């Protein structure tokens, strides 16, 4: 099943023209700068904005310009989380949560009130007025309120951008669990690479109302020729799992898809759970042989796949760490042009990738 | 003391306020939401009674509702007779006269509610009527309170329109302001004093209540 989206719109000088088939599972990040059209596209998917074109959710027609079909927002089985929480000021937290829940036919309710309240830690807030909540609390209420309509598609418009650093960090684990536990597709608008790295399964990158890149998150994020994740430090995103924690040294042992074990600063998640790590290219250096007596914790053999000369004097190298069962992991490394020449590096060579442990930090 | 004008005035103001809420709320909603190019023309028409002398409004209503006017033709065709110099005519005239005092606070309140809460309600499954009654009206409550108080008080205080279209029929159109005028004309200063003092006290209490209510709402929202 896919979500088939074709939208065209002209709003003054800005034009939107997108045609996409999005996977109907996992988290799709609509990524781009402000003004790239990502919010307009999300609003059009919600039925809040009427663009020309069509939208098919599986085999349900939500919009079709040619047939004159347009379901308004209240007729679409969606949940929508706005940038600012937009809670109803005249209602208590509980009444905010019940607003959508009561309007969902009993036969279609799949999300349980008590479980959701507990999951998002809202138990103590229910009788409060939204005006007395912190930004992070409000956004948690807004997420719960959207989920309680038992949506078939969850749309989130930069839900973290109005929050400060601490509130962001506090709400991120909820979003990661959303990603892990929710069976419905999520479309998540953001301009933050960190959020994309941690949450997205699929990425759509927009620029000036056009799709410039689209595909599975891990390959787009680790793509050598797309330093496009615009202006951001390039880096590889890897799905690993936690083998065990070493509390004495405040480290966690992570297993990469190919079976290699690396050490990272102690992560909060339990042993056995999957984690996504982002390794910025600047944290990875290359040597020809296994160095001795080094403070660097993670040294892994890999083959040079490709390289690209970007900034003057620097080379971005893509490495493949070969693992068991043909499962490989790709890394990006940024080294100086001087080192590339001096070591005589070229495609196909097997080298040692040295990853500074700190480079494995969760936030990348 | 003669209580008849007092009750008549309260009855007139109450009915006028109720009628204006029914008529004014849709106008205010339309003004707050429309992008129609006639919006400003409609705003100007609604505001006319603020600047026109009440005698002008009364004069035109008298002509319009009179036996030879289009309004009069309709009421006669409906078998209602003509409305000038009746209580019903007074209610209609008061409604025209107090319209801006009801429409403007509600219009401003709807504008300050904005589009966002209505969009949120739509994504939560609420249709247009549902959104209006469960989100827009409760959020615009301060505007409705101001509108009711101002509409009521302004109707109580009217004189020129009443005199033009209502005349001075005891129990039918002889409201407080007309009764006071009457007492002064006949040099009954004592009676005029009592009624005037009542009006003064009433006006002060109404405005005090309004400011206190607005102050409390502002204080509550200020703490957010």
C-alpha cells in the first residue's frame, strides 16, 4: 500500500509541484528549508489546504481534481500535530484529549485513552488548564490528542521546533517510541537533520516546491553525493543494536548490521534495543595499517567505495565495512586532500577506519 | 413611583439584545472570515448608527416602516399592520440602532480566535457547525459578554430613535428616557430626578461590571 500524492499550487511567487508515492508504513520525513513547501504539502495532505491535484491513501480517494473529489480535513482519518501545540484554551487537558476521541465513532476507536495518557505521562496534568503547562507538556498533550482520534495517518508539522533544547531532548524519546510502536504511517515535516537521522525511515527532500531527493533514510543520509542535507556536516546514519553496557567506563557496546562491535558513550536505552547512530564524517579518519598505542577505541577495516572532492583541500570518502552474511555498513570520512595523495588512496583499497568514540554520540 | 417605564425599558433592551445576538453573530462571523471585496462596505454600513444622529435613523425607519414604505407594505401584507408607534416597531428600531455595539465586539473576538483552533478542530473530526459552537463561540466568550452588555445598555439609553418611531404611548412605547423627558416638560423635577438617578447608577454599574469582567479575563490569560 502506498500514499500517492500529486499536488500543484501557486501562492504568489511560490509554486509547489510534487508527485510522490510514499510508503504507507514507518516515518517519512519531509525535509527542507523554510519556504521549501513542506508545510504546504503536509497541509494539503490533511485537507487543510486545497491544492490542485490528487491524493490516494491506499485505494481510498481523498482528493481528485479531475473527479471533483475533495475530502475536508474532518472527513480524513488523520491525526495532525501542529508546530505550536494549539491546545484549546477554554478546555482542560482532559477535555482537549476527549475532543477528538468523542468525535471518533466507537467502532473505529483503536487507541485507548488510559494507555495513551500513561504512555505520554499526562496523568498528573489532566485537570490542569493548557495555559499552565510548559511547552513540552503542551506538545505531549497535542500528540496524545491527535493519536486519540485513532488516525490511519499521522501528520506532524515540526512538532519540536517551538521547544527549547531541554524540552526537545525530553520529548524525543516519545517520538522514537512512536516510530517503534505505531503501526500507522507518519509524515513528519522538519528542517533539522538530527530529527531526520533519529526518526526517519524514508526521506523526501524539498527545495523551492520541488522534490530534489527521495528514498530510504539510511541510504539518503549516507549518500556521498548528497552533501545536500544542506549546509550540515555530512555523516553516516547506521542502525545498530546495544549488546551491553559497561558502566565502569561509561560505555555501551553496539553491534553494527555486519556484526562488528563498536564502543559508544553510555546510551540510555536498555541492552538489546535497537539504536540509530550518526557518525559525522569529520569523526572518521583513515590509516593504512592498524595503528598501535592509540587512544582511539574503534578501528575497523573497510574498503574505499567512492570519493568526492568537495571543499578545497578536503576529500569526502565513502567506506564499506564488510560484515557477516553480506551485510555491510557504509561510513563517510572526511580527510585532507594532502592525506589522500600521501597515502596513495584510491577506490577498492582496504584501509582502517578510525572512529573516535565520541563520534558515535546519539545526537551526531 | 411609576414602574411601568422601567419594566418596559428592560423588556425592550432584553428582547433587542436577544434579537441582535441572533442577527449580529452571523454578520460578525462573516466579517471575520470572509475575503469578499464587499467586506469593508458591509463593515461601514454596520457602523453607520454610531455616527448618524438618532433622528436620522428614526426618520428613515419611520418612512420605511410606515404605511407607504416598503417595510410597511410587507408588514401589512403579512397582516401585522404598520409597526411605527408599536412595541414591535420599537424593538426593530432599537436593533438597528444598537447593531454596531453587538457586531463589533463579537467580530473582534472571532478575529482574535484566528484560524488555527478551527483547523485543529477540523483535524480532530469536527465539522463546520460543530467547530463554530464548540470552539469559536467559547473562545470568543469575552466578545459575547461585551456585546450583550453594550447592546443592552445602549438600548436602555436610547432616546431620539424612540421618540421618532415610538412616540410616547404609556405601556407600549413610553420607555425611561422618554418618561424623564416628559417629566421635565411638565416640570415634575422630583420624578425626573428619581428616574435619572436610577439611570446614572445603572449605567455606572454596567460599565463597572464590564471592566471588571474584562480585567479578570485579561488577568487569567496574562498568566499563560
